[in-house]
């Protein structure tokens, strides 16, 4: 047998063996049970934070990096009423305000009573602001104001920090965040440190209601200078009389 013929037979043999091995490997791969391969649940880098639905909030880890995304999912009730106590404190004195809040149809009514007894009434609609004191027959009437938004304007008149304030914080200045229970209610909390004044503020947001139910602010020396606490919130309930002007006009129906 010539050398050339032997070389050809050898090459053909190598090709046949390689082909057989290839078929065996392919059959083995296709025969694998795909259910045995478990892919990780970790999101791919660059996709951004994965935020759960409100019903899954308890499954989301709340940190300084995620608290704003979690809070942004919360929504306030459309109709509710509750009582607030706002305290402003300073060296040698304090001011305390008891505020009754009623919200319905985008209209917010406030009844604010100071510790010396002065009673102020405020109603904020989508385009108007009404203010009067107990006994007044004609209210002051003006535009919604610099905030340009009825809800924000109403929050300002309540001297109230809200979850929108949390969304506006500089992430680098959120020093702590997480879940906690405050006054028997499940909350998301965030602690913010102001680099300009050195003040520290803590917000407690109800995971169920989307409303801030408590807030505290301390100055650079660690002294409490502001405190807000909320009573029980009655969802779906608002006194119709709260939306009437001194002349009986119902602004909630306008």
C-alpha cells in the first residue's frame, strides 16, 4: 500500500471519529433537563433599581439608595381626615398648633388653633386660597400661591413635611433609611442631614397611607426644634361642613 493511500485513510478516520464525538456531545447537551439550570434573580447591571408594587413593599430592602424609589410608589388617599399637632421649639419658648385636616376631591380644608386660642380657617382648591379667622364674615381670597400646586400649598399651610420633600432630597445627605413601626403603624423612615445648617430631620411615612405621620428636626447641637405628629387617619371620611366658606358657599362642589 502506498504512503499516499495510507495518509488518506488516516485523515478520513480522524474526520469520522471527530464527527461521532460531535454528535455524542450534541445529543448529550440536547438531552439535558433545562429545569435543572437555575438562573439568578439578580438584576443585570445598568438596568436601574427594581421597585416592587405597593403590595410587595415589605419585600423591598429600604436603604438610603432605595428609599426615594420606594416612597415614590406611595399614594395619598383621595378623601380623608385627620388631626395634626405641630410644634416649633426654640430656646425659652415654643408654638403649638392643633390642625384639623379634611381632604376631598382635590380640596383641602384646615382648621388651625394655636395654644392661645386663635382659630384660623384655610381652604385650598386647585386655583384659589381662602383664609379667615373665627367670626369673620368675608374670607381673604387669593391665588394658590408660589408653590403653584394646591396640594403643596396646603402642605405649606399645615407646616407639614411630606413624602414629596423626601423625593427632593440629595441622596448623599440621606444618612439612614429603612422600615420601622411608629405608633403602631408600619412606616418607611428616612433621616436627612442638612450640610448647610447641620440640622437632622427624620420622616416617618405610612406604608399604607402614603402620608407622613410623624417628623422631627434637630439643630446642629442636637436640640429638638420641630415636631409633627398625626392622629388616626379616617380614609374616605371628610366633614362636608369643612369645605364651606363663611357665607355658606361649598367650595368642594365648585
